C-alpha cells in the first residue's frame, strides 16, 4: 500500500482546492467575506502566481468611528462593511469580481456583504433572490437600532474626500 501525502490546508479543511482551481482559471478578481465572533471583514483580491494580492479591504471596526452601536457582525454591519470595501475597490479601478467562499457556507451575513458591494457599484454575478430583504438590511428586526442610511452617507463622503 502506497502512502499518499495529503496537503496541509486540505487536511485542516481551510482550502477547497477544486473550487479554488476553477476560480483561478476564470482570471477574475474575487471577494472573500470572513465573519468572526465579533467582527466582519471583506476583502477584494487579485490572484497572482506569487500569491493573492489584496486590492481593497474593510473591517467592521470602522463602523465604531461612525457612531455604530451594537453588534459588528449582524446583517446591517456586514452590508455596510461590504459597501465600504466596494467603494474602496472602485477607487482602485476594480469594476467586477466574483464571490469566493472557500470552505465557508454561504450565509445571510455573507449575502448582506455581497449586497453592499453590489450597491457600491461593482458588477458581481448574483441572484437577487439570494440576497437579504431590505428590511433586514436596514436592521428593523434588531433590538438595537442603527441608522444604516446615515452611516452609508458618511462612508460616501469619506470615500469622495479620499
């Protein structure tokens, strides 16, 4: 019986190499959304031979500076983090990308971040039925209410001045 070496990232269930290979063959920029226990992070990457290069990145801790109260990993916070990442990517000249979830499941928070990137003006192939409803993005289902439109306008004004 022969020994077959299993790649470390495959063994640790961090990388789905079949999905990554098909994504890289498309030669398009890609978006990753990571939701941790407290925060949400959205990054836009450009694949290169030496490794993936981060073009634009946004973290939900940014929302604290804009007067955000409550959770930084809920659907409205993920939407605003995606919106900020999309605006930063547009400044750097990125027009379209695809969503790469890797080994993570596609959740409503991931969909909210994707909707934020779409609303920022980027072209991403996505089914509108897979995106959360507008009342969930506004946070009407939450106990702690935040003004999503106010924070969104603050992001717009900050991006224009930069």
